């Protein structure tokens, strides 16, 4: 039986945007989606104690995202890298060795996650860095806008917690810290695209 990854996050706020250093683009391309090798995954994000903000279900290479990140309930479907809402294309996701790109129907990059061993850059378009995630040896992921701290994801006894820049807990997770959780701090990304990028980075764990 395929392993099931369960993440439960309680989220009460997100903040921050910014610019960091740019890294060179890799030309190496990996397959965009593969239902034969990727593990199924489930993600649930909650805000107030009883309200669901987002849920992601990956099954046989197909993603179903239910999101309230915009304040209203929307359902996004993803298959073969194409993500739609009510039949309208929101983004085409392309996976690369160095991360992922969310593109529009014309192939223009909307947002990009540039992943290296030492950091993750969230870029608007190909080059404009808005957020940087850096992992630390004590199982933390620090999110910054330039040199300004936005927040962090930190390991706790039963999983991980999401913190704002003041150290106030925004959410809890039953999984280890991950870049997918850090995306929840990226409030500059439009809600539907933030939900898609969260789901895609969850799949890359």
C-alpha cells in the first residue's frame, strides 16, 4: 500500500513579501507529473478551530484542492500539471530539477519556486525574488523578505508549528517542517495560486 502523508495545519494569519538575491536558472527539466512514482498525499489547513481553509487530496496523480484562502470556498482540480477552477485554467505547473514554475496558458511564468540544497526562493515571474526559505539544523525553516523576518516553520514534539515574525504561533502540523507549509506565509501570492503551489510542494516532499 502506498504511504499516506498527513499534514494538519491550524493557520490564523499570514504576512510579508520581499526581495532576495537571484540564482542562475537550471536548464535541466524533470517530468511535469508522474502518477506512477509520486506518493499520494493529503493536506488539511484550518483557521479558526472549526473552519477549514484548505484541503488537498492527491490520488493517482490527480489533485483536488478545496480552498477558502480567498475568504470563499473554491474547488481547484489538477491533472497532468493543469489546474482549473470551474473549467477555467488557473495555472500550468512544470516541475524541474531545481523547482517548479506556475505558468499561464501562454507559457508565461507567474510564480516560481527555485529550490536548492541551502534555500528556496519564491519568485514572481522568472527573476523577481519575493520570499526566501532557509532550512536550519534544528529542523526550522526561516522565511524572509530580504533581511526582514516574515516567519518560520519549526519542529515540535508531535510535528511542526508555524510562527510569525514575533514568534506567535499561527498553526500546527502533524508532519515535519516542509516548504509546503512555509508557502502559507507568502500572502503576496494570489490565494488560488498559493493553494496550487502549496499542493505542488507537498507532492515534492
